C-alpha cells in the first residue's frame, strides 16, 4: 500500500443523513459540529448518563440545527428508530471509565457490548446500506509486545472497559463480514481537546490534567511518569472518522488514527502546566490504577495514512492552546467546583 502524495481533504457531506450515538459526549459532539459544517443533516442520540461524558453545553451553539434524541443504545426499539434512513452512523456511545468499569462490570458490558450489538442488529434489520464507523480504543491492546503497535498486534486488555471494547470491535467485524455491512473500526488513543470531560480522572488522564491546569491546581502524576503515550488532538481524530465514513476501501477493516508523536506522562503534564496552568506534582501510584497500568504505548498510524493520506496535523502546544481557549470562557459548564 502506497501513501498518497498529496495531503487529504475532507469530503462534503451535503444532504447526507448522519447519526451520532453518544453525540453529546466529547468525540461525538465534535463529530456533530464537523458533519454539520460539511453539510450533513445530523441526528444526535445520547442518554446523558451522568457516569459518562455527555454535556448539553457541547452542542449549545448547534442545538437548533441538529435533531437530538435522548435515548439509550441499550434500548433496541429506540436505536432501531434512530438508524432508519441514515447514510452514516458514527457509534461513539460507550461507558468510558476504566475504573468505573472495574467497579460496575455489568453496566459496562451492557453498554459496550450489548449496546453495540443493538446498533449492529438495528442496522442489519432496518438500515443495511448505511455506513457504520465504530470507535475503538488503543487500550484494548494491553501491554505492548512490540513497537510500534499496529492493527495486527495481539490484544490482552487488563481492565473490563478495554476487554469489552475489544469484544465489541469483533462484533462489528463479524457483522461486517457475515452480513456484508459497511462497517469500519477506527481506534483512537488519548484524545484531548475542546468539549472533553475535564472534571474527573475516570475519563482519561490528559483531559483531567487540563482541567487541573485550568483551575491552577497541582497536576498529579503517578510514580515518575516515564511511560510513553501517543497523544491525539480531537480535530485530527474527527477528520479520520469522516474520511473513514466516506472511503469504501476502508469498509470491513480496522485502523489506528493516532498521532506520530509520543510523550511521557511527565512531559504531557509539564506541557499542560506551561501552556494551560497549574504545576506538576508527583505522587505514589494508587493501587486501583497501578494494577491496570500497561507501561509504554507507542502506536503506528501507517495503515490509515496509506489508505487515505490522513495525518495528525496539530502539535501538542497548538492543541493545548486551542483547548484552553475553548474552556476558559465556559468553565462553569464543565467544571464541578467541588472537585
């Protein structure tokens, strides 16, 4: 597979009917904004579970331009009605907290496995021509066996959330091949940016660090923070998802859409302190986090780059400044001041 020589451009989505499950959350709401700007007719499907990242503020500026359905992917009748006549479905709905999944495994399996099966079965029965882009996660890999991690790397997840995301990805591919559905899985890694959940460490360390920095608080790093992470800015990830939706050659396959750059957790914390606020402080590993830590995670984006010429364009400094610019005037809508 050869890499295209020219930079990618996003296609127009004029008149296409797009459904975004989990569309009030971080990734889903950014997708909704971008699809709308590209001419799509957008429906958002979200249950606003307080244990996840949904926030009406995420769509405050477009709420009159999209159709919002408050319902749950665990409701088969609801999701079946939502997929009718859709051209593209972005499945961003998930129970996204690693620690909470360990405490509430049955809730996690209901959302991340049964919920995905509901979406797939609804598409199979009622909207088989629609394109499905399903969000996967790098954490389903577990500990890195070789570097860089690619789509053929073995998966040995170390927490319930990651295990269920791994299983749900396989459901997506089973339906794609067994029923010839137009499904694509795009795995993301450590995504940060505007509209993220910055209140709690349960939804990813980087966005939580940004929340601490915005409040001028200590950015607490477990241990020495030497483990490497592949960090991705939301705008670049949204581009990858839209390209995947509009590229038939990517049907029935899996792709990592991640940055080329890796940073240690310590370096990420220091960059946030420099560009957003706060200061870095090192603390001992909590037992419940240490047992699900996987060490370095260095990931390749060569496959998606070769397929559509996608690349991660946003530097860490630029992404942090854009994120700060978004959140500063909206802090009351995103931050529980008691935290």
